[in-house]
C-alpha cells in the first residue's frame, strides 16, 4: 500500500509536470524561454523554488543537488527563475488545493477564517507602493500584504490575494476571494472586516458569517448593547443614502450611509433602500472581558456557545501565519525582484499546504501523560515534510514515524500576556528614557510586530527631543 505522504508528493510533482506540457502559459517569453533542453528545466526550477528554505541560494543549491557534479550556478538559477511568471505559482497553488477534497467540517459547514498579514520583503526604495521611510536618515523598508482564506478544520490555505502595502484593502480582497467559495461555508473574521458592504456581499453569495465588531460606533451604534452582560437578539435594519424625515424619526431602524461610505449595493445618489438582517451576540470571554459578534447563523441551529467556539477557532489562522513565516521560512527571500518575491510567497503557501496534508493524516498516540493530551509538533513536522519533498530518496514510512514521534502537550487554558516593547528613539534623549521608559502595546491585527516596530522607531527618531515631553507623544502611537 502506498504511503499517503507519497501520494501527496506525487500529486504535486504531477501537476508541475503537466504545467511543463503547457509551458507557454507560465513563462515570460513562450518562444524563447525553456525551449532548449537544459539541466535546469521548467519543472526542476519550480521544484527548487517551492522547496527553498532560509539559506543562501548557493547553500540551497547544494542541498538540492547534493554532490551531483551537474549542479548549476547561482547565476543560472536566478536567470531561470526570472523566466517564470508569478502566475505559474499562483496557478499551482489553486490546482494543488483542488486535487484534495476537504474531509473535516464543523456541524456540516466548511469553516474558513479570513485575515491579513504584512510581509517584510527586500528593501527597494524605488517601489513606492510598498516602501516606507520615516525620514531620509533611515534606510526604510518594504511591505506587502497577504490576505488569506484559511480552512480551520483542515489546516489549509484555500485562497490568497497579495496587495502592495500602501494599496492594502482587506475588504476588497475578501470580496475577491468569495467568488471561489462554495455554499455551506462559514466565514470567520475579526473586527477589521466589520462593514455593511462586506455583510451584504456575504449574504448575496449565500454564505454564513461570524464577524467580531467594535464595542462602540460602527455596526454596534444605536443598538444599546449592554456592556457587562451577555445578550443575543436579531437585528433588522434598513440601509439608506437619504436623510428624510422618516429616516430621522426612526434611528433604530434606518442606517444612513453618506456618499463617502462604500456600499456597492446602493449607488451614491440612490433613493432606494437595502434591508439587512443579522444576529447580534454579546459573549462573555473571561471574567471581565466581553466581545460582540454579528452573524447570520440562526439560533435554532447554533447557540451562543457554538458561536463562541467558532470565533475562538479563528485563532488558527494567526498561528498559521506564524508557521508560514518562521517554519516554512516565508521571511527569507532569495531575490529583490518583485516577481520573484511573489513566486516565493505562493511557493511558501504551497509548501505549507503540502506539509499539512501529510501531517493531518498521521495518527499519534494521544494517551494522556502528565495530565495532558498531545498533538503533533508542527515546527518539526513542517521541516520534515519540506525535506521529504526535496529529497528523491526519502523513505515515507520514516517521515510518518518521525512526525508521529515528535509531539507536544496541549495546554488549553494557557494564556500569553502581550509583550510591551520599549522604544529608545535616539541617544540625545537617553537620559529622559532612562527615567521615563515608554512602552507601546502593539496590536497584532493592525501590523506585524516587526513592521510595527520599524514604523514606530523610525518615526520616533524623526521627532525633536521636546516632543517626548508632551502628551502628543503618547497619542501619536496609540
């Protein structure tokens, strides 16, 4: 019987080989690129790029070729990669996903989390859409924004949209990804996706949703939701672009959207209205902590406790970003060219899914030891799966045994306190900071900690010393 990890590997290699048969769709110049027989073919270049780690290109080539005297130079691989379109990796990402069906569901529904994460890419001051610099005295940095749709039950990325950081729009990215989602799906999102427009798109696509909303303002406005009390009610509202006497007389029913607010289902000069119906739930998360959720899941099928479980599971996409960046090594790029950067981002998504397909089908001994259940150590599992993909001589049974043997305890009630980062902007104000250390709490749903740190410290260094002695110093960053 063929090992499942071999099935996954063979499927991926077959897809790459099939792409080579239609190579004109995936190269920059179909009449010239990869037309001659070469040691580094299209499929071999694809496999090399997908399996790259965090080492330099020279070391990656040694890992890939071993002691084969046919090993090509760093310059050759750079030239070969430049001939492949980023769309080739995007195509492979989607085709690989389609090859394997989803096997795990939540109450019969596919459970998808949507979120975004900044990716720190090689510095290029000429790329104005991704480049940030507080002042001319610092180097600056470049960011791209990865918008992802993640299958929480099967631990796989289903879709992804890349945006330049300065043109980032998570709402439009989600709307774009909705086109590829089937019915019987639940979209789980954090408060950054709170929008009447987004809810209307979800409804029109026949999708269910669970979205956390802000405590005040926004959708919660005018509902008089109790602050320290759980509640669960159905809201019926009407979206309008007009401020008539009827609208003003019924503020609990109508929601006026000015022309500056985006709502694609009502043109800016429209006299029509748009009805929306959803459930508003106030959940107690901890002793003194409450969150507000809007959803279109009916209460006879999903209780408030079910909604709480669904939203809690959203954290899976956050841990997937961590694994993608630090275990699949998305943070280590091997080119400054933007097309090659995009290649590597989709290659990392493919390798993450490859690893999860193998890992999620391996059974481990879950007998309780020391009062804990155990789960797979995904850091070790991902590293092992990448090595398995790159090697032509790896034994599948040994891979599965290695993954099953490396496990870690599940600690369901463990909570990590968010870390405070101390900013010391310049030597000229060191004395001030020694006595008045300023700590800033980063919000992970706005920027990655790394990019936030760069942004804040670069901005702080551009300020005059007197600025740090004013209340504006605190309000600027919080």
